[in-house]
C-alpha cells in the first residue's frame, strides 16, 4: 500500500510532467467556449441554441455546437441525476414554463421622464414590458429564475431601462436621477447571484435600470506597460476576443465570462479560475472611474502601486452599485499563453487531495488553474460523457 506522502509525490510528478511536456505552438490556443454571438435566453442562463434535450427516454444531449459537450449522447446523465435526487426523470414529466407575465405598470416620475425624452435618443431608453422584466432580476436560482420561469410574477420591476453610450450619458442620467429622486440600478450582463438586481416591493420611487452593455470599447492599449483602458460594459467574451486580436489576455476567467461585464466584475469583487497566475479582479484592476451624484472618483496619475494615502478604488470592489456607476477601468494585460495543457489526477480520498493542494501552494508550483472536486462532482463530470473515461 502506498503511503500518503508517496501518493502526493507521484501526483506532483505527473502534474509537472503535464506542464513540462506542453508543446509550444505559434497557433493561438482555442477557447473552451464559442466566441461567436447569438441570441440569449431572456431570463435563464445561456444561449437559445444550447439546451439539454431527450434523444430517448433514458438519454439526453446538448444541442448546437457551441461547447465541447455539444452534439453527443449522454446515456449516463439521467441515471446519475436520478440517483442523486432520489426520483425519476421522464420526458413526459417536463413542465412548460410561464408564457406570459403579469407586469405592473411603470411608476413614472413625469419630470424625469420628460428630461430623458428631451436629452437622449429614443433608442436609449425603454418602458417596454419585456425589457423591464429582463432587467429586474439576476440569476439567483430559486428566488428569481425559478419564480419567473414557473412561479408567480414579480411584484415589483424596474420602471424604465436606460442604455448609456458614453460616460457623459452616465453623468447626465445620474444628475437627472439625483434631481428628481429617482433610484438607479447599474446592470451589466445580468448574471448577479446575490439578489442585487431585485427591486424591493416597498420601493415607491421610480426605479431605472442602467444597462451598460453599449459602453463596450477598448479605449487604449499601452503595450509597453501592459495596460489597457476599457469601458465597463464590455462582456468578458468580447474583451478576450478584442485583446486576443492584439496578442493579449486579461487573465480573468470567471464561470460567467461569456455574459458578465468588466464593471460587474469590479462591483461584485469577482474571482476567476486562473487567479493563481493572474490574480483576482482586485489584482487585475489598476484604476477605475466611478461616477457619483457628487462627481467622479478616479486617479489622474496611473501607477501600478503608490504610497500616497487611501486608494479610492478599493471602495469599488464589492460595492454592488451602491456608491455610483463604474464607467471604465485600467487593467493589467498579459501576453497570451503559447500553449494550454489540461490534465487530471485521481486521489484515493478527498483528504489526500487537500494535502496535495497544500503542498502545491507551499512549494510554489501552482498551475494557472487547479480545482479539487469531491466524488459526486467527479461522477457528474463522467456522466456528461458518451462513456466514462
């Protein structure tokens, strides 16, 4: 029987061999998700071209070709889920979701609305019921998504959706909201899972969702200092596609990268799967601009680090839109990796895995991304394959 220290040593050697034997290539590594754009579901996560479908009563597949798991049969997934949940899953038991929603009429502050109509283009604001409902929730599974798909209608939704196209637009809408006592809620990719996009039922003020996704440009790239200034509404997938065109990456890789935005990452103090190499969002962002009712909060002279007092941007991380609206950020960028290599190790029990990760951390040999999963998670991954490996 192998002693624990020997098991850890063997695993470490295997992992190092995987890293050292990666062949360098002039070709760019492929992304694990499709970089093309497509129609998203209005309320739940993902694209409408991608969903689980029964291909016979005991097997499912993922439609489309957007992801590596798309297009092939998964005969082991239904039995696994049934075992985990303790009840049967049959095609005939599928429930049809809500086709309509009882959406309350917008609570309009007349003077504010008149000013918006006067100062902005018609396509920059909407009181359409569908737009208002989409912008009134995040992706909180039970309290928001399940209720919208299968339960009762939301009692309170936003009254207007505003689409700024520049920092000046953000300044102006904040000025108008402050003048007319209107509540603003910043909206990025709609992937929030903390309930921050939900409107309190007792809120009597007019509520406006400020959708930042039209502010999605890279304003400049400083190749000498490996920095880039980017508008806050850019989605992660857009950001990586544009940076890749110049040979760079931000290194930030959250599970929501296809839909979440730079401003959302900052506002929620986000972490990514490659944080071992590139850091969390607070390590990636050098500076950011926050527009508030009393003015901008930003640093005029950009340095990687300084000792000139409190850095105001620390208040942005995790602020969830309570202090103002983030309009742009200067972030660190990195040359794209020349190769990506993936591997897996199997431990006899979870404790051995924990000990292995601890040794990796202490020895300074962490790969860009490493994750320890329990046996149920491992089995779930196997169930997503045509046959276990």
